[in-house]
């Protein structure tokens, strides 16, 4: 009798374990995420932590927050791609919220980004210690490249005009679509590159001189949001809240971004 009871107890324990394992598998979700380059380094560090913590799997893609390329996040959503979470420049995400593409309630500010200047590794280091020095560096450079996303739009439509060098930059400056600016500089196709520091840091073969002067700087917000009609809406919310949590701040800071104020 004692042996029979032990056998039944063992069967119940095994059954409970099987039910628990099945429930865990059922709760795990495949979350489709598209991130812009500015947050990519932080995301690549945080993604494995989130997967380990929750059991969910992240299926990741990349694209700019704006622009005409097919990879641009607004264009991907317009095509109806399967995306649960977007991570992108905050102003562009706000437009998607207004257009009904991203949840009005499930989106959060993650980080703030500064624009940096880079040259090819080993090249002379230009002076950008103040606004006048930065302006001289741009005027004496043979070629300047910048992104087709938030930082490049700011530079080409606002800052160069404010500095009074928009005409000179019209022939020596070039906007780069669908490629990290640092890669263009690293292979010697441009003397100077301007982009978010977090997008310059992962590129090999360049020296980051530093952030451009504060008087010329633009802080770009990066936010994450759940896409309206997401296949995995609850799991997507978990990811957004994790990326905005205090435990994500160290990775965000290490990537060259400033964690969003809390």
C-alpha cells in the first residue's frame, strides 16, 4: 500500500511539473520588434536579459525613424508588416500615435541622445571645443556626411542655416540613407561624420571626437511603443515597461545615451 501511495504521489508531482511547463510555454511569446539605430546598441544588450527574465523571444529588425527608404519604420507599418513594438525617435513615434498606428497609452520615453562628430581612425583630430571652432571645422573639411534621420534633418534644415554656412554645406555636405554614417567615414568616403553618438560608438575604424558644442546641440528623445493591433500585445507591453525600467538604465548609458529622467 505504501509503495502504491508513493507511486501515485510521484505521478501527481510529474503531472504538476508537466502542467507548469506547458503553461510556461503557452505564456511565452514571439515579440516582433523594429528599432532605429540610435537605440540599437542598448537594445542588443538588453534583449537577452529580457528574454531570460520573461521567457519571451524577441524577433528584431532595424530601420530609421523617418525618411523615404523601405526600411523606415513608418513605411514598414504602412505596408502592414508584422510588428509588435517600435523603438524610435520620440517625435516620429508621436506622429504614429496621432495617426493611430501606435497605442496612445502604451508608449514610454527611454533615452535622450546627443549628436557627435567622428573622423577616420588615426586622422587629425579637429577642434570642436566651442561653437566657433566647430564652425571652422565644418568649413575647412573637404566633405561632411550626416544621417537621413533626426540628427541629419536637424543639421541640414536648421543648424547649418543658424550658423550661416548652409550654402557652403550644400556642396560639401551629404545626407546618407540606410547606412551608418560612421561606416562612410571609416572607409574614407568622407572626412567628417555627424550622427547620434550611440550610432557612432559601435562602428569600428573611426575616432569619435566628442559631442558637438551645447550651443549647436539637439537632444533627441528615443521612445518605445506598442503597435496598434499587435499580435502579442501583453508581451509587447512587458518589453516596453522593461526598457523604461531602472534596470535598463546602465545599458542605456553605456551605449552613449542619457537615460530618460524619471
